[in-house]
C-alpha cells in the first residue's frame, strides 16, 4: 500500500468514527427530550467521569481508552436498546464484527479490540470500573433531563442504582 492510500484509509476510518457524534442515544428518544445526547457525548461524559473519579490503583489511560471505545461499534450497528429487535446473530456478534471492521488495518487494532472485549466481558478492574461509569453517566444524564424537561426518568435512575456496583460511583447517584 502506498503512503497516500494508507493516509486515505486512516482518514476514512477517522471520518467514520467521528460519525458517532451523529448517533443519538436511542433510550432517550422515547421521552419528550429536546435534542438528546449522542453516543459520542455519552462516551465523552464517561471519559470525563473516569478522569475525575478513577481510583489510584487503576490504570487511568486504560480507563479513558475503554470509555472512549466502549460504544464505537454503534457507529455501524446503531445504539440498540432492550426495546429494539435483536440483530441477526445477536447484538454482541454484530458489535464484534463492527469493531473489527472499524479497526481493520489500524496498527493498534488487536490491542483496541482486546480492550473492547475486556469492557464487554468485565474481565479487568478497569473494565468493571468503566462499566460502572457507563451506568453512572446514564443515571446522572437522567437527572439532568428530569430537571431540564420536568419528566420522570426513574427507570434510568433505578437501573443505574441497580447496576453500579462500585460503592463510590454508586454514592454519586441520586438517592
């Protein structure tokens, strides 16, 4: 591959990844929320929460990387909620295929795919922590939307409280 074609392939990958800024978080669309957050803004929120709450015994770079890539496959498969029909072969298989496609040919492809799997499987302390950040972000965002739009989003705050297992992260949720 020529240098020019390598640059074009990377440019196209970056453009595709940045389209995550256009993928709306589907769970919020069932409610009267004006301009709901995107998957990219959710990932940024998780990264910020990770930066501000990461315990010293965890690898901060790994936490930030997991937060930023955990939903990257959704640029291809979309943000699927429990209310959506399951893709053929299952959501997990569709996302694995998508993340492999997005990262195909990237010098860190194998490493990033392993990290993505680590988040999905919660096989490391960082993966477990970031899974908590995922639900903390959802709970805090629900609280913001409840305040901004005078709506009840208890299903999200209750799910967050149920799913956040880290005691510190859990303490940050609305009681």
